[in-house]
């Protein structure tokens, strides 16, 4: 089975990280010291987590293969309950994002835990690069075709 990796701020790699290690790193993200985590899960693709400012994160999922030729290859986790003001998140540079394009720690951890457990998180909404909103189930069905 291919190994899982987590890449921290593009320069430190941990092979086969435990859930505890991932949670600890996620909690250390504050937008200044630690800005980016990239979780490579061969069975589900890659999760890129950025931010941590105000305990808000952006999570982008890159499935292991495109859904269909010419369609979006990445999906941003969205939380419609956070549709308020824009949030400034630290990526390699500061980026303003609409409120719903960020998520708070409990949702982010729930999504990561599901991926680490080999599952796609149910009832989670993702937005593709064109602004279409899809669920994990819709993406899973499309990937299995």
C-alpha cells in the first residue's frame, strides 16, 4: 500500500503520520509560524490546509484523478454557516477569502479524520473551481465511474 505523507510548510515531510501528529500540527497553525499542511493520502488524493488565522482554515481537496476530462481537479471545503465577513488567511502570502470558503477547527478535523480513516466525509460541501457546490458523495460516485 502506498505510504501517506504530510508536508509541513513545503519543507518538512512526515511519512505515515498518526492522527495525533496531524491534530497537533493543525492546532499549531496560527497563520504565522505554521501556515500550510499538505496531507497526501494515495487512496483519496491530497488535502491542502492553509491558514489558522482566527482559527479559520481553508481546505482544498485534490482527488487522485480528475472527475471527468476537462472538469475541476480541486474542491474547496465550504461552510455555509460562516457566510459573513471575509477572512484573511495566511497562505504563502495573505489572501482574503469569503467567509464560507473557510472552516473552523471542528469541521476541518472531522474532514481530516474521515480521510485518515479511509472514508470520504459524508454531508460535507465542496466548491469546485467554477463555483459549483458538490457533496463528498457526488464526488465519490463520479470517481467510481
